[in-house]
C-alpha cells in the first residue's frame, strides 16, 4: 500500500517542475496570505473564488507533503523496531 501511495505522489510531483513547486514553508506562507486576503471584505466575489481555488490547491499540496513525512517516519520506525 505504501508503495502505491509513494508512486501516485511521485507521479503528481513530476507534473510540476522543481521551479514551479514551492517548498512546504512557501506554500504555507502563501496559504496564510490567501486567508488574510479572503478575510478582507473589499475584494470582489471573482477574486474571492480565485483565491479560494488557489488556497485549496495549496492546502492539498501541504497535506500531501505532511502525509509523505508521516509515511517516512512510520517507515523509519518500522525498520528500527
């Protein structure tokens, strides 16, 4: 199962070049900026929807990185048990 998850994530990562893919910290910072912008009542509905879409993508990206880290930790713990 872990091999299948790793393969699926590796395939997704290949779709985005290294220069396009932000670090976890960069993505999280951008996500925080989006949340701040969405809380601003002066932006239009269209801007809100666009920001929301970008935020969802960044949130998924961050979740995948955290899932990968968790999997790596589990694998290290299994090897060292």
